C-alpha cells in the first residue's frame, strides 16, 4: 500500500516539474519575441474621449 502511494508521489512530482518547465519555456519565448519584435510602442486603446455621441 505504501509503495503505491510513494510511486504516485513520484509521478505527481514529475508532472509538476513538467508543468513548471513548460511555463518557464513559454515565458522565455515571450521575452525573446518581445525583444526581437518590440512593436511601435503605441497602444491602441479606445477611450471615452474618442467616442462622440
């Protein structure tokens, strides 16, 4: 019984490591893409001033 529990903890730990590895990889890719393609720096936000009724 305890052997099964310890085996399940090992599998759960590997899954958690995998989730964090993918999250870190996505963050690194996003940082690289924003460094390579910084954009124009202008933000397109609709404000209440631009809407005239």
